[in-house]
């Protein structure tokens, strides 16, 4: 019986190590909500409305509004990548995949009518 227990540990521990090591970075990189929270909330607010002190002072558009939502994914990607007005460029701070995840998250902010 002890031999079987040792065998389980020899198989299970490396599998758990690989799962923890390799799955965590992928979930962090691919999470648009986490990127939004880290990079966008200070100005755009948690709900994307721009209802923050900075957002109000810069007269930011509500990211869930039809005006923003009608923009193509390519247009939103360009704004995030290159910046626009007072918004900084994120081309050197986020990967293309992270920007794609951010665009997908912004799509989720669409106002339900």
C-alpha cells in the first residue's frame, strides 16, 4: 500500500506543478477584465462610464454607449494601441493579445436597452 501511495505522489506532484506553473500566466494574460482594472479603471471607471474625477475632467465617453460600441474592433484597437488625445499609448505596455482581450471586455460594457 505504501508503494502505491508513493507512486501517486510521483505522478500527481509533477502534474500539479505543471498546472500551477503554466496555467496562471495564461489566465492573467488573457483576462480583459484584469487588464481593464489595471490600466483603465482610474480614468474610465469600473463600469466604463468615465464617471471618475479624471474621466469627468477629460469628458470621456461612456465605453458602453452606442457611440463607442459602433466603432469597429480595429478602431478600438488603434485607440488602445496608439492612444488618442490625452489617452496614452499602450503599444509598449500590452501585447496584441492583451489589447484584443481589452476590446472584447469593452464590448461587454454595451448598455442593455
